[in-house]
């Protein structure tokens, strides 16, 4: 374990492309990052699920890291997402992130052949041995094909030097109580399942990892702040206001829906990489209504 | 559709590495390929699940294609496995395989964000538009995170120019009847789930895709031949003889178990890439017994 | 184990009710039984899934047993289905079946709280101790909420006196190979998943448990006979002819679809017990087409 | 909808039997009910999962209803659990409960053939038409083989006269937000998954349905009261104190573990009905430790 800690909103920028291209649009990346920081981001975390991290080739990935560092320019810490099939590739990325000046890495296992716990443990251990960056162990069974129990996550934090934080995206609130209970409240954990955010904060989460910040203005930050200031009714109201939008983006594919929502807000982030398809027109219409409804209430 | 067809045993070589390294051992690759051809392979299919195709970087992957072409040297056709998250990467590999002189590609979708049928369809369509090689659509839900129904597979064969064969690895025999029924027997399909091979042949499969050929001598080929010659009792006997071994390698991770079995036969193929771990000693012992038992009966 | 054995078609009559009533229609029951026997039934098995055994109260259940015995009148053996939550109720029914003169019982576990293997074992053991009838252990995970492995089923046959046969309805053909392999071919097993019947016969099944006999004339029996006489092409043709119908009744709820099909053939079996609802009109139309198509080919 | 409402702890008595018998032990039933009422029960709910409601025959079931009414003697309201395969049996029980003087019924669907939403809807509708008692619609997918969405549950409350409350036992906290959101906070809902109770209260649950009351003294009631009085830290402490025990009884089968715990507390409730087996000695030891640990902290 080490001492880096983050609290609040960990914001996920998308990876913007020029239209119908897989070339990264740097200018729009800057625009998205600026929007998230001005909306109250406590950290910027590129290359997660919303950032299509798993879909980029090495050069794109490196470029994204470099440009994020450049555009954030020290305003907030940066946490780099790493989801790789091989330990070798994950190590390379961890080292790149460290060399570039990132503050932490968020690592999820990713599987073709299903991984056993000793295999996952070794994966994190090797990364920890190869880089000095603090590691957020990230459990996201719905996309990674691997489900890490709370007990196993806590063991890794206890036993692997740089693994010091947990991000839980399974959506099962009970896992957070388990982390809290098993670590006696000593391990900072973060919520990655947008639509249970309020429960997660109540369960002791230190922060909320979300692509919604900026996209729906500062509403996620206001929710977090209200809760932390003990304004529970206000937090409840803010939560209900965002809930339909949050559910929509989780249920219909984060990268695709978030990119469509940026377009609706006139920020041209382009499309997610094929084979991912853009949102259908019908779904775009639903999303537009949800977005309007959510933003209208933000006064 | 086009005219390339294969019948019999499609053999999967592993990707051999030098010990505790991720450097490909060309000499052992040649040895494995020669063993499989001398054991009766009707085609060689590198870079499938047993070949750790999804775990190699681009340079390793290219190297494996080139060396396979060189070592097979026209003795049998070559089918290259492609399992990529992005369509762009799959297209690049399809084109590389074609340029190198391979005879066909075996393509499975692979998913981080879950794919819809239109997304999968587009994936195959784009590959078909970019390469002239015949495509074997490969359904392997347990590792790819995507399950394609028989109906959808048949639609792709009917509607996408170069998709002309199906490999079914779900282990659900009924899917094969569906393919047969829905295509009126016109689409060649292949079994990829080792332990139901005899049922698959009875259901009309044109071939059996397996990493076991060579590893257990020519037993898989003898099973196929017996069945095709109408020697049903002999086929049954050969099947029962191989079944415990086939089940073991499927249930315990193909790449890892097959590599361990090669080592037991004194062919030094090295370990599967981390995070995959070598077979535990206890499991190695089980495997050794199964291997001995299976080979002893081959007289 | 004991010596009762059955081979061929085990036919499942429905439990006919007067229209919009839960009163059993004895006359129609006789009509259904006669139809199945004249269509070649090798045994009659009331009170299975198609017979709504789990939905009847004790008096209805007893009545059904008595009337079946009376109407079959010794023409073929009778196997009584028992699916009970408590061992006590299962024992009562086993004893009733024996006293009434049935030849065997077909017992499936049924669960509210999920059952462990020791609990299931004890269930069968207690029944075996309480009745002298041979027991067919029946695995049907989709409705019983319990999935018994082939290994466990074989253990029960080996260790529990009256458990002597297995009915497999999971639809996973590999389970049958396991039974065959683990028992060295000594345990008779039966297929309960209509749409894999031909694979099951090829895998060594002694019989086919089906509600389709009679409903589609003698087609199921002709399929069985063709296969057993070594007329494999004819068996294949007969299988393909019945397949769409068989799939429809399995996929859409056996009791409801089979009852609807009897009505389409002008045998008034009434409706399945609420909360089960009759087939929608749209589905009835599909069923009518499938039924016509299947019967038309029977010449 | 109608006006009956309950708030607080809905306590589940077990159904006590004489040792190794299926005869109900009335005296111990009275003892359990008295213990739960003196521990702060706001309602008594016999014949739920912990009460083995689904395992009793009609006479036992009636007897349990009668005796519960007699022993509670008006001190708190009584809610009778009904989980039946047929609508007919559920209606009979609803009418019996009403005639006996119960205040409400808690109805879960139960399935052999999987039920569709129209079938479930009709089940509740028919019960509502046959009895004047308020109905708590009870979703418990892990034992009932049916999972009702929050949307569907809310629809039933809106459209069926006597369905006025929801009990959610899926353990998915998000469902409670959905109920709250979809009904605009107008439908009272109750938590049935012990180990998420604190999240449930935070999400707006009116009460907690639990077999733990009495068994671990008044701890569940103190948790509820603390939360309602705004003593959040105390509620948190009380929750953590009970959590390991609550998890154990949920994960290892409610009826079996709760009965074992009563025995450990020297209240002879006997064993759950076969095929359910008593807790193994090893598990009893674990349970004893958990129980001591939980009770020790209650000072």
C-alpha cells in the first residue's frame, strides 16, 4: 500500500475521434477535459471503459496518455486505465504511464481464457513490481469476463505493495460493505456503477468514477458535495434527477451512449471504434429527452 | 460464399515459447507442425485458442503466420485464427494472412462492451470486404464473451460474400442440427468442442478442429476415418478412449493443458503467456495419467 | 438396482380437464391413453411435466393414477411421475403408486430452498426404502430448480437399491456419454429433451420419453424403430420432419403447448391449471402450421 | 390498493416440530412468537421461507395459521405467507387466512413451468378478487424460480385492487430505487434480504422482514429504531455487528440455519422438513461463534 488518495469525482473523458476515423481529435480531447475540470473533477481518468481504452492500439494509447497529461497540466491528478489480456502488455502500459507523469493506474484483469485467482494475483503482483504508481484494483465483471470477490480484492490490497484502492463496478452494494468490513474501513473504495452512487456514498465510498461529469454539467459533483455536507435530502433530489440518465448510459453501453450524448451537446467526439455501432436514431431520441430533462432541472 | 472447403481434422498447433520467455521457439513450432501433419492433419490452424492467438502482440502474430506458412510448405491448407476487439485490427490481420498465402481465416468476435448482432454482422462484413480469403465464422461463447445463435451464423454465411463455413464450439449439439436444418445441409460446419466430436460427426460436421492431434498421436484422425468409413463401433471405441483426455483439456483451459501435455511428451513448448499460470503439479499428475492411459490403448 | 427395464417410447399423457375447470375429464384421459398405445407406446407415464403432476392436489393425483391403471389395463407398463418438495409427500405418492399396481416411478427432486447433493441423495434413499418400485431418477434442471450431474446420478443408481434408470432432460448430450462411460454401459438411460432425441439414441439411450406420441401420430415410434433397425437415413428424415414441432413444444412450455395441440386435433383436453395461461392466438396459429406440416409428411 | 400499512420489523417465526417428526410443536411456536414480540416485532409473519410455508401440507398450514392467530392474540398484526404453484391453492389459502382473522397476506409466485408476466399478473388478480386482505407482493427469485422486475411489481400495485405493498428480496438495492422512483414514493416496500438492510432503509424501505428478531435479541429492532431516529452512526455500528450473522443465515439456507440457531439458544424447534438436512457439525460450530459474537456486543 502507499499514500496516494483521491476523494470526490473521478471523471472519465471519452477518446474523441475525427468523424468516421480512428484518428484522435486532440482539440476536442482538450475541450472534454476542460469541461470536466470546470465541472468539478477531482481527478481525470482516461482510458477506462468510456475512454475505449481496450480498443486503442499502442500508439493511440500512448498518445492519449501524453495529451491528457499535457492538457490537464497539473490541475488535478490523473489515473490511467489499463485493461490488458497479457501481463506483459499491462506492465508496458504501467511503465509508460509512470514515465509520462501520471499519478496512479486503474487496473482491471481482462480475460480470454478464464482467469483463476492465483493468475489474477500474479498479474497485479507483476505490475506492482514493475511500476511505482499506486494501483486501483478495478472490478467490472460485465465487461472484463472476470469477477473478483471483495475478499480477494482486499487480500490484494493487503499483500501487494502498490495496490491501494478498489473500484467496484459490479453494482452489488453488498460488496462495498464487505470491503469496509474486511478492511476495517482502511481501504479507500470507489463506485464505478453510476446508478447506485448514492448507496455507495452511504456505504462509505470515497468517490464516484463517472463519465457523466461535464456531460450533465456539475450535477454529479453537486450530488457528491451535498451528501458530504450532510444535506441528505438535497443529495436524494439530485440523485433522482440524474438517475434515468445514468441508467440509460450504463444499460446501453457506456462508450457509445456517452459519445452520442456529447454530440447532442455539440461537442464532436466522433463514434466509438467499430465493431461498436453508433446509437440508433430511436435511442438517440430517448437520450436527447433524458438529457434535456436532466439538465432542465439543474438551476 | 466461395468454394474453399476442408474436411477431416483441422489441427491446432500451440505457439511454443522458449522457457520463461515470450520469444517464439521456431524450431519447436516446426516440430509441432510436422507431428500434426504426420498424424494426419487435413489442415493446420495456428493462432486459435490453443495457439494463444489473442495473447500475442502484432509482431509475434505476424511471425507465427510467416513461420507456419514456411513450415507447412504447401503440404496442407492453412487457416489463420483471428479474434480481435476492433474491426480495424481484424482487417489488418486478415490482409496479412492473405498476403502471406494462407488459405482461409477463422474469425471470432471478441468483446469488451457486449456486442449486438448488427455490430457482429458489420465486423464480418467489413473483414469480408477487405480480404478475399474464405471466412470460417467461429462461435466460442465461453472465451469470446459473445454467443452467436445458429440462425445468425447461417444468415451471415448467406449474406456476407466470403463467410462460407461455421465452427461451433458451444458444445450444444442442437446448434448443429439447426445449422443443418436452416441451411438445408448446404453450409459446411466444424466441431470445436472436443468432447462432443462423435455427436458432431453424427450430426453432419465436416470436420473436427482440435489441438489433440499429434499430442495423442493419430487417434483423432483414426476416430474421424472410422466414422466416415461406416465403422461405427470402432469409432465409438476410439471416442471413449480419448474422451477423458479431451474433457480434461477443455475443462482446464486449452492453452495451458495442451502445453503441459506437450512437455509431458518431451516437446518443449514452454508456458502460456502470463497471467496464465502453468498447470499445478497435482493437475500435471492427473494429465500424465490420462495421457498414458489414452496412448496405451493406441495399438 | 432391480430388473425392470423399458425400451422404446415412454408416452406422456396430459391430464385433461373439463373446460375452464379443474375437474379431470376421465373419458378424454382414456381417449388420450388409447391414442398413445395405438401409436406404439412402450410405456405410459402420467403425471410428468406434460401431465401437470406438480400442479395437482392429492385427490386429483390419486384419481389420475387409478384411472390410468384402469384404462391402460395391462397393455403396457406404467411409470408414475413424482415431483415433490418434501420427502414425506414423495414417499406417500410412491406408496400409492405401488399399491395401485404401477410398474415404476419417475422421481425428480423439486426445490424451494436449493438442495445439496446429500439432501437429494437422502430424498431418493428414503423413497427407495419405502417402496419396492423401480425408480427412474429424473434430471430436469429447467423446471426443478436443481441440476444433478451425471456422476451423481450414476452414484445414486449404484448405491440406492431401487434407483435403476436415469432420465436426462438437460438437453446436454454430453451427460449421456458420461452416464454411459461412468457406468460402463450398464445403466439404462432415457432421453427427456425431445429435440435431441436422435443424438440421444446414437449416444445409447434406451428410450425416448415424450408427450408427442399420438399427437403427431406414430411418428416418434417410427423414428425410434428406424434407428433401431439401422435405417439411419430414414431415422434422419423422420427426425427432421418432427424437429420444428418438437422444438416448439419444448421452448414454449410443455403442458400448455401440448394441450393446445390436442385441441387442434379435436381432442378436448381443456386448459393447463392457472396460473398457466392458454397459448396466445398468435402462437396457436404457429402451432397449427407446425402440426399440419409435420402430419402432412406422415404418409 | 387499500390502507393497511406496516412499519418496522416484520418478524418471521419458524415452524417448530417435535424432534425427528413433522408434528408441529405448539408450545414452542408460542415461545418463539412471544420472544419475537417481546423483542419488538411490529408484525408477525408465519409461513414464509424461514417458516417452511412451501413444505407444509394443508392441515399443517391451517394449523399454523390458527395457532399463530391464537398466540399473537391481537398484540401485533399478522401477515400470512403464501407460495403456491397453482392459483387455486393460493386462493384457498388466502381465504383461509382471511377467515382466520389475519391482517394481510404476503404472496410470492412459485414456478415449475416458468411463468410469464401475464400469468403472474393473473395469479395476483385472481387472489385479489377472492379475498379482501391486503397483499404484499413478494419477489424472491432465488427460491421461487421467478424474478419480477420493479416495474412489473409497481404495475401490479397500481392495477390490482388489494396488492398494496412490495417485499423485495433480490438483494439488488437498485430495485428499491426503481420502486420509489416509479411510484413517486407512494408504495410502501420492505426489505427481505437481511444483509442489505441498512441500504434498504436508506433507500426508503418501510420495514425489514427478518427471521433474526428474537434469535439475536432485539438487535434488528434497535438497528431500525436508530436509523429512524437519525442516529446514523449507531445504526451503522448495529448493522456491522449483525452483518456476519445475517450473511451466514442467508447464504446457507434460511430455514435450516435459523432452526439450528434456535437450538443453540436452547429453544427446541426441531429440524427443517426432509429432504432439507440439518446443518453439519462444522457449520454449527461456525454459527455458534457468530451467534456468540453478535450477542456479546449487545449490551
